C-alpha cells in the first residue's frame, strides 16, 4: 500500500524512481546483450548479433538517467519515454506472434516485455496523477482569484 500512497502523495518522485528502475533494467539488459553478441543472438533466434541492440539500450538508459537528474522531471519528456516503452512492447509482441524468435527468444523477450510493460503502466500512472494534481491545483487557484474579485466588487 505504501507504494500507491507514494504515487498519490508525490507522483513526480514516484515517476523519477520508476524511470530510474527502467534505466537500470535497460543497462543490465544492454550489458547482457553486448556481452552475448552473436552467440546470444543465435540462441534467441535472431539472424545476427544482439550487441547493437544492447548499445541502443545503454543509450536509452543514459537518456533516462539524464532526464531524472533534473530538479523536476518534465511530464512531456516522461510521456515520450512511456510512448517508447509502449512501442517496444507492441513491436516485441508482434515479433513473438509472428515467430521471429526461437523458443528461448520468446521467453527472453516475453519476460523483458512484461517488465517494460510494467514500467510503462507505472510511469503513465504517475504522469496521470501529476496531471490530475496540477489540474486540481490550477482549478483551486482560479477559484480563489474569482473569490478575490468577487470580494473586491462587494466592498
């Protein structure tokens, strides 16, 4: 329950934590793919080395870590990360369903896809909660301005 209380209490901190977890998973996956190279690629049923995929994951992780270093995580930028995670999930499911991997590859990419889907859902939840809180705060501010204007007219 504390997990969800943190989401409600401070969605931007929650978002930062999930983004960092996403980056950590991407780093670990990237290192495995670079180290495994062509051998891992063959085991997963890919035509060549997966080292380049690993390099891309490391670059993705570096961008996420750079984003999370800012004092405030930009909601639009975080939304792009969610979109990229969603594209990864959809594309990987497509590849699994069309038989582009070996059985081991289906398991490897299937598990990775479930993890990335979890990150996308948690990140999106934090974005939506932050937007909801921002909207509520804005509405409260606008109401207080109207109240002050009304009070000024009455006096």
